[in-house]
């Protein structure tokens, strides 16, 4: 068979495999969020509609942080520029396009992790249908899959589509950080682990993208970043909500709204998490270290909705495949991934500050994922020590 025909066959086969998880995503969009219907297909893609409305307001020269109806735009001004691409589309058309992009990034991530062909299609479909953070991200039309994909496709070891990089490593992480700050934790880990070039590339990309935001939306940019420095996340009223699976969310639920000392604790956890990532990286576990940087960002962010925990997908695959890790570490980490994949806390009564009325059992259920995630992250210090001892005992 001629090379051109062989390549065309591979492309068609890859597209056919892609259609399976993509069809699953369209089904999820048609039922996952209340108000959606499968037939006629009319998704209620809540967050995607916010992105669309933002794009329309940008094109109309309006203040997209001031939404008289519905929820406002809570991201930096820079990514608002991309929302203009969605503005002319209907909600179903925008959802179909967004689903295709999300599934494409998800499959590219799984390909990087070693899946291909039918196994790749099956793994992506399982994630779309059964892994709650992925399922909910697609239902809402959220950006979480894209952010995790930007970090992993930039720096996660594994197979690549192209033999050579088109742009230096780190730029995708910097782009992600300009959309939402959490990928900056991965950049800080890379720099601290001695990978200076990717860390600096991420930093300068973030600065360049943010500068574009200031150039186009100077006042909005100044207001946003100053507000963020003063602790305004744009969703402060949602901090106690049980779907906020972060340290801040757990503390506020426990203390009924008090945030005293919370920022100090979050800073300590962020530094400790990055230190764990560096130690694990130096033990030769770069893929695990990158996933741990994502977990650190989830725990340290003031708000980490359950659908932000898409990081459990690469983390679970890395833990399952890395058989040289101690069993206690692998299986406790896999249990954390399973817990967040099911998200049992979502069945608790929630919103309207009902979380402040939880009894001990409900409070434990609401916060268990945070407790387990924090304990498992910090157990990385023990893992690093064991890996160093094992390496030292090997014959040279």
C-alpha cells in the first residue's frame, strides 16, 4: 500500500474511533444538566452559555463582568477574547463544537498516556460516561478538560503526535495559567525541579497573554487582578458549597464561614505540594510529579468544584501503569481517584448554606475527598524517601 493511502486510512480509522466518545459526549450534553433534552437535542450547557454571552458582550463593547441576568464572567479578561468565536453560534451548535474540542483533548491526553485504537476509544468513552468530573465538565460546557490537557500535552512524558515541538515546552502551561491561574502550580514545580526553560517559557507566556488582556481591556484587567489580590474569586458566595472540594471549602464548612488562617494554611499546602512534586521528579517519576502538581492546585485553590478534578484521569492511569511504586501508595491513590470519579458527596443536600447544618456524618462525607487528597499528597514525602532508599540499594 502506498504511504499516502496508508496515512489516509490511519486518519479515517482515527476519526472513526473518535466518533464513539464524541457521540457519548453528545448524549451526556443532552441529559446531564437539568433542563437539557436528548430528543430534540437541546443541551442546557450552563457555563458554555456564559462564555457565549461574554463573547456577545465583548463584541458589543459592554462590561462582561456586569451580567444583569445570570452568572457573570469570573475569569481574567484575556480569555474573554476567545469567547467571541462562540458568540454567533446557537447553543446547540456551540455545544456540539465544544464537545468535539473537549473529547479531542481528552483522547489526545489518553493517547499520550499510551492508549490507542479501540482501547483509546473505549477509555475515552468510559471517562465521558462514568467519570463524574469529566461527565459534569461536558454537561456544563466547562473548560476543565482543556486546562488539564494543556498542562499534560505540554509536559507529560509519553507518545507525541509530532516528532519536534512547534513551540517551546511550557507555553501551553502559560496559556492555561492566563485563562485560570491553577496551571501556574505546574510551572512552579517544573522550575523548582530544575527544568528552568519550561518554567520560564510558561511564565513569559502567561505575562504576554495577560499583557494582551491589559492592552485590550485595561480597566477590566486592573479591576480583576486587584480584586484577586484582595481575595475576590468572583464566586465567594459559593465557597461553602459541598461541591467545592478544596481546603478552603472544607474549612469554611467546618467553621461555618470563618476563614481565619485559611490563606496561611493554603500557602503552606501549596509550598509543601510543590516540594513533594520536586522530590518525586528527582526520583525519576516525572509523570507522577506532574499529576501531583495538578492535585496541589486543586487543594490549594479557593474554589475547586468537583468537575475541576479532571486531574484524576491522568493520575489514575499513571498510578495503574507505574507498578514499581509501593502498593500502599498506588492503591490509596487509586482509591482517591475512584472516590472523586464517583463523587458521593454530590448526593448531599447542598447550596443556600445548608452545609452549615451538616451533622458529623454528612460533614465527613462532604470533606472526605479533601482530607484524603491532602493526606495522600503529603504522603509523597514518605514515598520519595522510600524511592531514594530503593535506588541507593540497587547495584551500580
